[in-house]
């Protein structure tokens, strides 16, 4: 993921439509009103070797969601489930999948 400053600059002085296009094209977060439940489901995969790497990735991800995505989409972030996937390969990588929803603020 890009640095926080670079990410912020991507969205500076952009219209709502331009910002939504950036979210869809560069971050695979497509914001449509096609959800029948009022929630849009997403998943983010974190690959890491150490707990500190996971912590850093989670912190950056949560910053991105809370300070970029939520204000642009006027939504609420909800963690729905987290799944840990270990790796049996010699590389020692582990993966954690975070399933989350964004629901419109009413």
C-alpha cells in the first residue's frame, strides 16, 4: 500500500465522482447502491511473517478505511469476520483475511 501522504494526495481536490472512481479502479472498493441488505461486502487479505508486520498492515488498512473510504462514501465500517490462514510452506508466510462491510450512514 502507498504511504499515507501519497494516498491523501490522490484524493485532494477531487470531486466525489472522481474519488469513487479512484477507489474502484485502484483499491477495488466499488461503491454502488445495488446491495439489497444495505451492506456492501469486501475482503482484505494480509500476508505477513511476523506479528509486527500484520499490525503495521492492519493499522494502515484501518487508517485508509476510516480516513479515506468512510468519508468519501459516507458509510460505516463493520468488521464482520476474520479468518487466519497458516502456511505450511518453508517461507513461513501467514495470511489473515478480514471480511468487512460498508453500510450507508443514515
